[in-house]
């Protein structure tokens, strides 16, 4: 019987008694595998043990606890689906802001929920520390949002349709510090990009119509293709810039709101 060759593992020499981040991750992953074999039905590593190990490795206890709080709140999640949107110049599909603020957790959660109610959202799913909210579609809410877009400009989330929030206690704070994460679905902000591209294409059609009057049908077909393409390209540039500006304005507004929670007396 032919023995199946083992998968090669890159050699990582240990410098004395110190290991780098990649080596730490490898050791913890392998220790988790071994622990799972020794204790069937159990998986993972106790967070308290990770904290102690990290402190022994030279990391501050405060930083480890902050990282754990961010993990529990979902602030460390990486959304790979946003990569393509970022490369295209439109910015991320989900805008996330997070902050540690003075607790207690329940009080901070109540503040955020009242804020979302005021912004004309209703609770869609409630998981305790995490909850998701949708834009209300009843007539009073739609009128309020429409007026705010055109006149008042008081709602921070007037263009947004869906929001997720998370409020968790920072480990070791005994309820005194809460990690807050607010994630908004920013895709509605891309309407300005689509509008700009549509206007660019319309401009190209108008230019082609002028070419028809000047050059006749055969040459006008060339004008139509070139002018439409140029119009769409210009629309993409203008729309992308406006979309990024809207995202930046929204991020500043949300950070400012969290500033208020942090400074509350």
C-alpha cells in the first residue's frame, strides 16, 4: 500500500523563547485540534486562557479585552463581498463604526434603540446583544423621511434601509464599558452613481442626435457609440465621487453620534 504523502508545512524557526503572530496562530490552532481530540464534543479555547496567554506573551490585558469585545460585537468580521465594491471606487457595501463607550450595556443598548426608532426604523430581528432593523414602510414614516430628504435634513440615516447594531460588555469591565458596533447597508447610497451614469448616457444620446443632423446616419452611428460611451464613463467618475462623499459624510455623522454617547453624563 502506497503511503499518502503528508502536506508540506512551511518551516518556521523559533527565535529563542519568542514567537511571532503567525507562529502563535499556528500553535493555538494545533492546540485546539489536539484539545478537541482529547475532549470529544468540546471545541475552541476558553477566552480567559487566551487572555492569560496573550498577557504572558507581552500584550496588555486591556488590549486583549478590547479585542475580545470587538470580536463579540462583530467588529473584527471581514466582509470579502465589499472588496469588489471598494476596488470599483464605490466604497464598501456595508459601513461599520465601532467604539468602546461608558456602560452599562443595557443603558447604551436602550439609547441606540431609541435612536433607531427616531430614525424611522423598526426592529426586524432581536438576538439580545445583536439586533437588525429595517426602514419603516408605513405612510407616516415614509412622509417623515421624504420631508427630511427634501427640507429638514435632520435624520442621519435618511438614505439607509437596513441597520444592524451590537452592544456587548468589554471583558473585565464589570459592566462599566460597552463595545458598540453599528453597521449600515450602504448600497442605497449608490443610487447617485446610477443616476450619474444614466445622465451621462443620456448626454451621449443627445450628442449622437446632433451628429445625425450634421453627418447623416452612417457617421452618426459612430458618434452615438463614442458619445454614449464617453458619457457613461464621465457619469461613472462623477457618480463614484459623489457616492464616496456620501459614505464619508455618513461615517462622520455616525462617529459624531457615538461621540455623544461617549460624552453623556
